[in-house]
């Protein structure tokens, strides 16, 4: 063993089902969850790729309900990151409270 950590890359295309798309609160939840992971996270829509850990980047995608995005994570927890982030995109707006359980509430 040479002491290097093996980096895994996981990609997944997801159709956004949330009625708000990836705007406002869903985008904030997406970024907060993305920042829990050590992996580098990118989100691509059409020809634009942004950091999944940047609220400004996510909002720039203007991803509406029905849009197809690709989530790509590279790092030691890539699989778990993609699995959790996909849940936000396929969850209906009213159900986002469940996903937000581990994130401190807005004050």
C-alpha cells in the first residue's frame, strides 16, 4: 500500500420532480447537504457545470421542474453524496422538511 486514498467518482442523471425546481429553499438544502461531504460535487445542466457546494452556482443553472441534471461526486463518500442529493431533486416540495431534518432551521 502506498498510503493514497482511492478516489471514487459517481455520476447520475436525475430528472427534477420538485415543483420549485432547484431554486430558493431546495437549492439551499441541496448546498447544505452537499457541504456535509468530503467529496468534490459538481452539477451539470446542458453545457453548464457548477460546484454543488455553491448556492450561486446552483441558482445559475436555473434548473426547473422537469430539467435533467447530472450530479457528479468524486471522493471517499461519493456514492452516499450522490444518493442523498438525488433525494432532494426527486422529492416534492412539501416533503423537503424530512430531508432538512439534520440541517439547523432558519432563524
